[in-house]
């Protein structure tokens, strides 16, 4: 075994240890529970734009994009544009690919900032419901013949996310991913679900993922990735297409 292989094996062993350590896993859930009321994920920016993600998940996305090297990243949910521009900047470093962002309401000030950003050259935005048949057909056309990675991060109700999974997961290339954000809602206390949002325990992205996977064995949760992150908004949400 050469030094590189030895190091990679050591990392795999570390991850296996984390998966087996129930105390560490429990502490991670407590950490997330206690930080959620403080909106910890809102504290970060990428190249000047609010990203509203945990740094750990963005490190995971960097690894995934380098591994997959997609022609097209499709993300539902644009918000301030931080994650769209993050993926675009990674693709710029790779030297290949573009990002398609879909949102039912791209607010004017966010649109202006995204379009003015130096990474906007690798971004295309579509406004409308991600589950509207016209929108899904347009996206299918744009994805045709391309190596595709999908990120779902818009409306977090069970029904909406399941509709997105049924529409966009089939576009994911073998070996690539459909990443479903905010599955942690299922694991958080009910009182942390604010009254102005319809999702919560029993009605959220994780319940949609669980329903979807029952009929789609071609997707598998990357448990090793989740274990090494420890802190993630997407537990059970990193779905790798294996066939």
C-alpha cells in the first residue's frame, strides 16, 4: 500500500469510527438543535452573497462537484444567490459547467446582485414554480445529454419536495447526486418550526426522501459522507445515483 492509499484508508477508518460513536452523533444533534433558534446558517457569505448554509455542507458539496464534474448543476431555491454562486465559482475553478437556479420569486435586489457578480457568467436563472409542468419540461430540455447534479432547497413541505424528487431526480446522472437540503427539520423539536412556515416534523424534506427511496433503489444515501460531516442540514439527504 503506497502512502496515498494508506492515508485514504486511515480516513475511511476515521469515518467508520464516527459512524459507530453514538455519543458523538448525539452531541452533533444537540449542537444543531441549540443553534437553530440563532439562525446560525445565516451568518456566512460566499464572495459577498449570503449563502444560508452550514460550512460543513458546503465542504461536502465541494467534494461532490470535484468528484462528479457536472455539466449542469440544477438548484431549486435561489434566495440571496450565495449557493448558486458558490457552485458557479467551483465550476469556474474546474473550468467546466453551469448552474441553473430556479425560484418562484427571485426578488429584484437579489437578481441585480447575482447578475452583477463575476461568477454570474456560469449562472442561468428561471423564475417560476419548480414543480410546474412547464418549468420541469423546460429544465428537462436544458439537461438533455448533460451530466447533471441536482440540489433541492426551495419549499420544504413533504408534498413539494416529493414532487421535486419525482421531477428532477431522473435527470441525475449515474454516479452523481440529488442533494435534498433541510432534512434535519424532521429531527428538530416541533417548536422550532415557525408559524409562518408549513413544514415541520412529519411534513418535511426527510419524510419526502423516505417516501421517494421506497420506490427508487437506483438512489442510495451516502452515509459515510453524512458521518464525516457530523453537522449537516441534510441528514439522509445526500442521495447518490448508483444505477
